[in-house]
C-alpha cells in the first residue's frame, strides 16, 4: 500500500477522532442552549464540568487533519481553502468565539446578565460551527467544486449553500448533539440528570435518523458520486450494516439505562458514519477533479510526514489518555 493511502487513512482517523471528541464538545454547547426544567442550572454545570479539562485539547485532531492535508495533498488543500474560504473562516471564528465565551463565562465576574451573555455566545457558536463544518463536507463530496488547471472555477457560494450541503450540516449538528447527550449520561451519578440527558439522547437519535434519511434522499441528485458509493460498494454496504447495529445497540442500551456501554455504541455509530463518508468518495479528496493519488506530494515528503506522525502519536496519545484519566475518571467512582 502506497504512502498516500496510509496518509489518507490517518487523515480519516483524525476526522473520526475530531467528531468523537470535538463534535461532542459542540453538542455540549447545544444542550447548554437548550437546558430547561427545574435542573437547568445543574445541567449546565454538568456540561461545563465535562468540557472544562478537555475542550481545547479536542481541537488537536482538526489541526492534525489540516496539517496532513496541507503537507501531503497540497493541491487539494489549496482548492478547498479557496472554494470554501467563506464557511471555513466563519467556522474558525465560531470556534474562537465559542472557546473565548466559555472561558469568560467561567472566570468573568458572577452575575445573571454576564453569565447569560457569555452563555449565549458559547451556545450560539456551538450550534453554528458544526452546521458550517457539515456544509463544508457536503460541498466537498457533492461534486460542485470544480477545479481546472488547479484553479477553482465554481465560485465561492453555490457549493456549500446547496440543499444537499445544508442537509449534511443539519446531520452534523444532530450527530454531535446525540453524541454529547449520550456522553453526559455517563458523566454523572445523579439519576435525575441522567434521565434528563437520556431523554435528550433518544430525541437526538431520532433526529439523526431523520437527518440521515434526508441526506441520503438528496444525495442522488446533489452528490451522485457519494450516492453510488453508498449504495453500490460492498464495503460501504457492510459499513451501513455495522452503523445500523451500533445505532440500534445505542438505543437499546439507553432504554436499559446502561450508560457507559451506550457511550461506546454511540461513538461507534458516529465513527462508522464518518468512515462511510470517506469510503463513499474514494479515491477522490475533492469530487470530481482531485484524487488522493493525483494530489499527493513527493514520496520523500510523505515518508517524512509518516515518521513525524508516528513520533507525534507516541507523545500525544499517552498524554491524552493520562489527561482523560486524571480529569474525567473521578466522577465515575463517586458514591451513589
């Protein structure tokens, strides 16, 4: 297997990890916005407690993905940064405003008005950012980004404002909200809070199903390459089956109030969906003009990048595991 395929696999893995960790952080902001009922303050406190130690760390996966794209597949990076510069700029602003507001809400002077102001900025950015991220994905796979001689000729708006791209954005929002709600059921030992987020997880799971169905319907006209990949590839069909099993298992475990196993099943479901997207568009990085092999950098550059990634993983992965064990393991051992 060529080095470009190894790097493509690492790129997909980085985006899967970003969805599982960074995506869940976005989803936490959604539930912060929708906190309600007699335990509204407790719901927001739980979200802040879960996000606090790791919300900045989770963006490392997006950074790794961008570095791989820039270093290993520079023509694809150039085309995307030109064709999608508007939504990508808005996405980055949303990430910055979200993190800034979260920090200011935590450490600014206490008061209902101050906390509400920063809370709205944090929650609003948490809703807008995943929608924009999904719209960028929808544009990439739709085939509406046209490149001629390494020059983008398709304009700057039509590709990511199409009905299909908007539908993918809504799906991303629903997926992240579902993932966050499932995660939060396992972040507390308080039965009432667990029930609050269990109900939200079940509702978001239904929304994921409806949004995914809408994306699939629109894909036939809006993303024919993805439609063919999703419906014709044996490997993609196997991923569909595995995704369905994970989704049913996540729902069943939520109904049975088995929250930690439900967390694993929900993460598997989201990871399989992201992997299915990547498989459906292979060998294209940007449908229909830029392929993995056609945009790859020199062999020497790819080999050097693989070595750097291996060394970085040896440092980053144990550090992240240690971080999660220190800051997020304690709540699971609190007495009832």
